[in-house]
C-alpha cells in the first residue's frame, strides 16, 4: 500500500476589500491559529477545526468598517479552495457523512457529499438576527461559499433551538465532524468512491 499523500493546502487572496492568508490541513490534530477582525467567526472556526481534527491557520483583514460581510465571505472562499486542493483526486475517501450535533437545547445536522458537484441547502431559522455584532445571515454566506469553492454538496439543517449562539455553534461542530468523516480514508475503497471512476 502506498503512503498517503499529505493533504494540506494554502492560499493567499487579496482584494480591495480583504487580505487573507489561509492554510488548511485535512489530517491534523484540531489546532487553529485564527486572526480575523470578526471575533464570532474566530470562535466558530476554532470549533470547526477542533471537532474536525483539522489544522487551520487564518490571517485575515477586511473592511469591517463597512460590515463583516466581505471578510466572512472571502474566508469561506479561501477555506473551500484549500479543501478542494488538499483532497486532490479524492482517492480512497469515504465521500459521504451525516452528523447530528446537539448544543444544549439546539440540534443541528450536517450532511455532506464530497461529490465535485457544488450544491447547498440550508434550513435554519434563528430567534435573533444578531449574535453580538455578528449578523446571522453571514452563516449562510460562509457555508455557501465553502460548498461552492470546495465543490461539495452540503446540506445544513437546524432542527430546533432557542438560543441563536447555540444553534450556530452546533452547525460548526457538526460541519467539522461531518467533513472529517467524509474525507477520512477507508482502506476498503479502491480508487475513488464513484461508479464514474472520477470525482
């Protein structure tokens, strides 16, 4: 059996709105170094890395004097790009995962197909439009750009909850665990897990 290639990638993206450097390792130990101007996103990305056993480094500056939108969106783009590059031809991966995660009264489900067909479904209704200064509509923006750039099918469902912070936290924990499972290597899989022979 050949030795598994190191599954990691990095990207630098600079626009008139943001300046981002991001490094992502699929086979990590849950370590994160996060420097963004969006504290709530830092918290969510830390949870994502910890519960997915990924290593994630983000250094991001953006035009937060306008709002957090561009920074959150572009970090989602960069994370998606590094995930896609790190997985390469996706040889040997499990491909699918479905994970439920409770956070106190809230329950979130994340279902993933590492399919090379970007699609995003999102079912979440929050009691509050804000968590601190963070707009909850940016959760959709981040996840959609992640799915698009990584070319995965991503379904996110918050089944219930009363606390908006808890509901979003459950999503990011479930996202980490589901992505970890879907990208893990199954020694029984020969080549890529598709009857087409390619993903």
